[in-house]
């Protein structure tokens, strides 16, 4: 009997030591975001209420990302999954469909805004480069969170972040004001900057990779035509995604016959900590500064 009591006491002491002397903490509910950009937005609004998991790592190209089985399982257990939609996350489309069919709450940016369209009529998924559209997204995300948990004043949280988004838009306008109108011309890796061009008054001269995805392949004839356009329009820089190799852009620049800068921009992913682009709003300002510096 004494031995049994001693064993029981030892087991109890070990359990207490392993738990730090307190009852296990309750795990917070989780929101899963597909991209780092959406992950930061969710974190700003709800990070003190929910754990925020982001499927894509920093530097991942959302057009060709494929989730692991573990990530899919995490999304299946989430209170809410936040995605861009509009065919941005091409490797996640079936997953998102299956999640909704299984009863998981899914919020897609493309469902709450009117997207701009490419020339072929397909939607442009790069909505985050339009702060005003993203302000609408934030408001609607707040509405969805209020449906899931009405105990929190999500409207106040969303409104506060909308103010930051719109203040950032004004900062971008101030930065771009240094660029003469005749030099507001963009040549980019792919069609990622249509929203920015529309909102801030830039002309899109051309892209290296055809279409709205990074997965296309340019032809030699198309690259030659783009080099001609750069010469004729006197474009001083080619902007490339930080998530992609700059080799094609460097080859194109060498074909122009004069100096053309190749400037990396953050597009489908935030930057590393300390990059200045490790938040959504920081990314917008970093890109705006790099564009202005290259085109002045």
C-alpha cells in the first residue's frame, strides 16, 4: 500500500512539473491565410484573438504554390480560411473548394470586390496593389469575423485598419508625385501592376511573361518587340518580382542598347523581417519608393 501511494505521488509530481504547475492552456482558434499579404492583414485585425497560420512562406510565388498534407489538415481545422481567389492560388483552388464543401468557412477577396479585367476578360487577381479596393476587403472581412464571433467589436478594428490603409495610399501618392507624368511608364515581369497603374496614373508599356500569371513563357519575338517599346517610350527601368529570377529582365535590358535598370519589387509575397516590406503596408510603401526612385 505504501509503495502504491508513493508511486501515485511521484506521478502527480511529474505531471505538475511537466505542466508548470498550472492547468494546460486552452488553444486559441485559428484563422488560416493563403498568402503572406493576407496573413498580415488578418494579423493586424485579429491577431490577439486568433492564431494566424499562413500557408505560403515568405518569398513563395502564389501562382505555383502547392500546399502540403499537413497544411491542408490545418486548414480543415480552421475557424476561417482567408484566400485571395480570382485564380491567384492556382494550386489551392481544389483545396478551397473541398474545404467549403466540408463546411469550413472560407473568405475570398474576389467574392467581395469587383476586379479589374485583363484584355481577355479574365479577372486580375493582384488586388492588393489597389488600397481602396483592399479597404473594402478589410471591411467585409470584419463583417465575416462578426458573424463568427459577435463578442468582439470587429467593425471598430476593421475601421481602424482601413484608416491605416487609406493613409498609406496617400503616402504612395506623395511618393509618386515626384515622377513626371511623361515618365510614369511601367515594364514589369508579368501583369501584376494593373491595379497600381489604374489607381495612381501609370501607363503599362509591356510585360515579359504574357498573361496574369508568372507561369507563362515569352517568345523571342515578343521580347524583341518589348525591347523596341522600351526604346521608343524611353523607359528607364524594368521591374521584376522579388520572388522570380531577374535573368530574363536582365537579358531584355541588355537588348535595348542603352542602360536600363532592373529593379526588384515585392508582389505576391511580403519580404523578410527588416526588409521594409514585412507588412502589407510596408510592402506598398517600399514598392512605391523603388518605383519613384527608378523613374524620376
